[in-house]
């Protein structure tokens, strides 16, 4: 037998042994059955974005994959453009949260490339909208109806020295889009949109205002710990429809687009199209991965409110839910 033939035979034997090990429960670590060696030692790259829950989900998935023997990296990426760049060309392997509320068009564009895979919903339902503390309702009694915001006295109640007499609305980071600048114009609202630099800065401003009972109107989303911690309401805008964002005649202002609320729906996971062939077990885990809304809110609060490191919160979930994630890998 030639040297090449002997090498081929040995290699096939090694693969057979690894496959058998996986079927029987794999290698052990701390007495727990885990997967055999990964199909490729190349790093699986799980995207980090600019809010807490997505990065926590990334660290949980990554921690599971590391226990299964994979090498994992966490590159920081742009939320919307990653759908048609990093995930499409393989520079990113997985993105854990793409919200129907903000990424609908970007997901359609990603699907059209044929280079990405929609892995399925994360689990929680997404809601994002203008939100105010209940203590502001006395100053603008027509709320939560959006038309109350057109009253100059109501708008002034939400003003600050930098925006007066206009109300001040704290929008999300510009990378989230959301079309709040367009919404203000289309609905004729006497408000000035101020975009927060980061997710953390936005909720720090909410906390400060709430403690002082100061005026604030801002972008609040769910799943998140804020709606549970602070008493408030979302503004009720005209119901969203896809046509509202494209056809001026579809909603209340026949001369403008974006004259409705934000969309709502699911939160989706996406992968590079080549993941299922290069790392089939990791792909299976990512596809099966789900997270309960209340659990996600509580864990996000541990990070943002209690100062825990995302890695520590992720490790605690992984340790407490081993039976769950092992089933995902079967």
C-alpha cells in the first residue's frame, strides 16, 4: 500500500472514530457528555452589535459552541449592513437578533443575495416605539393617542432648553434607523429628534429623568428590562403597514411616507449560507437556539442594572441549562 493510501485509510478511520464518539455522546468535560472534535477548526464568528440582549445571546451561543469544541470569535459589526455584507460573504457566521421592527428591508435584501440563511425566530416578540413615563401623562392628558403630541402645550411639556418650545424625543443610535426624523415631519409633530450615541446612554438618560421625574420621551423596545422597571406607556401611532413606508396615500398624511408607527413582529437569527456545510453541528445548535422573553429581560437587567459581565451571565445560563442545549446539538 502506498504512503498516500495509508494516510487516506488512517484519515477515514479517524473520521469514523470521531463520528462514533459523537453518536455515543462524545468526549467528556467535567463529567458531561459533549460533542466530538468540530468539523473545522476555523473560528465561528458571532456578531456583536450595540445593545445588551443581542450580545448576551451571542455569548450564550458562543459559550455553548466552545463547550462543543469549536473556536469562537466575536467581531463587532454594523447591525443592518451586516445582513448584506459580513453574513453574505462569510466574514460573519451568525447574527443573533434581527428585529422585524427595524431590519425588515435589510432582511429582504439579505434573502435576495442567496448567500445567507434565515435560521428562524429567537422567540420573543419585538416591539419598539416612542415611550413616556406615566408621570408625564398629567401634563399631556390626551396620551397615549399620538395626536396629543401635536398640541404645543404637550410638546412643550416634553421640551428641554435645547429644544424648546419643541418637545425632545430621544431616538436610538442612527444605525438602528427607525425613521423617527421622517415620522416627526410626516405627522406634523412639534418635536426635535435627538439620537442617542449608544443603547446604554439612552437608558441611562431614562433612569436619570425618571429619578428626577423630569420630562422624557424616548425609544423603548421590548424585550428589555426597562418596561418592567419603569411605569410608562408607548405612544399609539397609526398602525404600521409596509405601504405606509412607501406610499404616501396609505396612511393619515396623503403627501408623506412614514406617517405611522414602527412595525412589530419577530426577532430573527441569520447565518452565513455556508455554515450548515462547514459546521453542521454548530449550525444545528444555532438553528434550534431560542430564548424566553422573561429570562432574557432578567439577564439583560443583571448586566445593565447590576453590573455583571455578559460572559458571567452567559456562563450561568449555560451551566443551568445544559440539558436544553445538549438537545439542540443532537
